[in-house]
């Protein structure tokens, strides 16, 4: 990519991610309402949301393979085009069936951008900077995701339910321009991996037999599972049904987790580089497990907010630490395939989380999903502690080269 600088990192790595996630979240407040406007039942409304995740799930590995063959930049450009076009088509969809098709294609476009972006980070980042740079990357995504719902709600209130989709289109065009002009493939990367860009079961088996990589995949599955199953689904239902809180209060609770997550993301990124990937994964997952266990014992708005703050602390490093570990562990593997497999695990959790947690709640009560998720996270912590091997720690590296007294 030529000579890297802070300015180019900001423009080519961070700013496009902000606009991508801003666009995705702009439509989040009105998406269920817009889907319901087609006169469909609640099951179909939820399908409109899950089709996006399903598109990502199916596209992750193929996109990774294609990015090894044709380059990361081309896949990202095509992904932003698909996002912009499908958001425009959604605004004018004549039938619910076409709306579902466009949502599925949006998921594919998202996978094209995110998987290729993740792969490009694996290409260009050095081990000693991965945690830090990925934390900045995460922070810009969170800024976009946090600002989007407010902007989308404001636009919809004043201009109608279709207007946020037009705003999403405009943001997608901005992302496309930034991606096209500022992002370039690392020199020789396509040539290096081009011959190995077909799907290979032996390669996948080799990746999954790598204990550090497989534990990183398990960690990202657990985090996505928790985010969609607990934070996005069960916490709002529990707060509304059990505690009788209104939508404003529920929004504040979720914001407590999101804002705390944003605040700690960058410091945790530095900690990932200094203390290592493994201890941060164990610590953040442990905090997440404690917070998840606290929720069913929260009986007031204040205690729910406190539990959400703790959840934000836990998830503050749970995204970039496993990614840094997975990237380190596969440095000699085809990056497109390895990152495609890694993101596939996350998107499996994305799809399965709400479905399984909803099923458990339907067959028991709204407290049980919290207990089940706590057990899943604790099992993950134990497995990471036992089987993951540390791949980089500046503290350990400095101690090994320290001069004898």
C-alpha cells in the first residue's frame, strides 16, 4: 500500500468504516416498522432483519477466497456498490419478497466490505500494532453505529420511513468514493496468494487445528452470539416485560453498554499489544460473563444501567483481541480464506444467538437465556485459557531482551 502514515490510516482505514457503520445503523430504528408496512406478521418482520445476517454468513468464505484471487480493494469497492444500490432499491421496493432479496444482498455487500477490510488489516499490520490499530478501527465503527440510529430516527420523523434508506444510499456513495481512491492492495499480495485462492479442505483443517486460531474463532462466535442474542434481543424484552420499562429507558440501557464499550476500546487495544492477546480475551470474556449473570437479578432501571456498563467494559476488547490472535496465528496462511473462516464463526453466532435465546425464553422464562449465555461464555474462557497459545506480547518481548543487572 506504499508508505503508511497516520493520515493515510485515518482516511483509508478508519473513516470508511465510520461511514459504512453509520449507514447500516441509520436504518436500524425504522427497519422493523418499514417491514411491517408491507402488512406482514412479526415472524416476517424478524425475517427481514435476519436475511441480512444470512447474506453475510453465506458470503464470508467465498469473499475471502475471491479477495485472495482478485484483491481486497476490488471486493471492497463492489461491496460498497451493492450496499448503496440495494439501500436505494429497498426505499422503492414494491413487494415484501423483493425487500427480503435486497436485504440479503445487503448482507452479501457487507460481507464483501468487512471480510476484505479485515483481510487487508491482516496484510498490512505488524504484530506490535495490531491491537492498537484494530481498536481505532473498532472505535470508528462504534461511532458510526452509535450516531446512526439517532440520525435515522430524526430523518424518518421528518421525511418518512423511506428517507433513511436514501440517507443510507448517500452514505454508501461516500464510502465508495473513499474506498476507491484511498485503498490499495499491498504490493504482491494477490500474486502471493493467487495460486492458493481456491477453497481447500486441507487448508481449512490446518487452520482449525491451529489451537490459537480455533480459540479466536470460538471467542468471536461467543461475542456475536451474546451481542445479538442477549444485548439486542433479550435485554430489551426483559426490561420491557419483566421490569415494565418504556422504550426511552431501554434505549438508555443499551446506550450505557455502547458508550462504555466505545470509551474503553482504545485503551484495551493498547493493552492487547502490551499484555498479549490471550489475557485480554480471558479478562474481557470473564467480565462479560459476570455482567450477563447480573442482568436477571437487576430489578430497577439503575441496576440495569449498571449491568450494561459492566457489559460494555467486557465487550470493549472482546472484538479486536480475538481478531489480533487469529491474525497472528495465520500469518503464513492465505489471509482471505483464514479471515473468511474467522468471520464465518462470528456470523454463525450472529444468526444463531437471537433464535436460540428466543427459543429458550419461550420454553422457560426471560431469565434463563442470561444463565445459559453465562455458562457458554465461562466454557469459552476455560477453553481459551487451556488451549490458546499467546502470539504476541510486548511486555514479554521487552522482558526477554532486558539487559542483565
